[in-house]
C-alpha cells in the first residue's frame, strides 16, 4: 500500500464509511486536533524518564486513536461494523482515578504556574493546550452533529491529567515549578 493516494489533492478527504468532505470540515478539524494531541503526547512521553508516566501515555494514546476513529466515523452503524468503541463514562472515571493518584504526590497549588520547568513538563503542558483545542473542535462539531457526551468529558478531564503530569515531571525531576507573578507595567 502506498502512503500517498492523491485523493486529497483537491482539499477533500474520506471519512470512515465513504463520505467525502472538505479537509476543513468541523469533523476533520476535530479528529485532526485529536491526532495532533496524540503526536504531542508521543513527544512528551519520549522526553519523560518516568516508566509509569510513559506507560500511562501509551494507554492514553491508544484511547485517543479510538476517539479519533469515533470522530472520523459519523454513522453509528459504520462504527459498530468496524468495532470502533463509543467513548464511555468509565474512560472518564479512569482519568479521574489517575489524577487523584498523581495529585497525592504533589503539594497543593498556591499560585498559578507557568508552563515549563523541565523539558518533559513543558511537553505535557503543550499537550494540555493541544487537548484544549481538540476539546473546542469537538464542542463545535457537537453543536452541529451530536457526539457522545462522554467524549467531551474525556477531553476536558484529559487536559486536567496532562496538567498534573507536567507537575509530576517537575516534582520527580526536582525542578522548581515556575510561578506566575503579576508584574506591574
């Protein structure tokens, strides 16, 4: 199978199920942002020296691949036939358990922190912002074509987990979290 097909040379792409849409369609924007998030998590994981964090990220990436497939397949019958799972409340609950477990290692936040510190922490904070973009794209699509409510909750909670992972990376590396200080102009 060749990597290029030339089918998208005029600005259209195929959704799962055969429908062709513009590459700037809301649905394509949504699953494209999820794909971008997935790639950014690969960068964050590669920067991390924490085995448990890398394992968690691999699980998150697999789930995000499923979410992207869900978004790329508008018809429920096509999703069922292809075995594409519907996002679920248990996915969201799994993220919440991870957040709670990781936060037990962290001191409470006293101030806003700036994205940065160690390279892995900065990579997780960047992934968090990409996650927020994916969430915004999914919300925009949801307004036109109802999506799983669990998908929206998952992306919202995932951004929280990525914030915590950034803090965990700094904590475990012994790197001070950069705090935001309002400076008069």
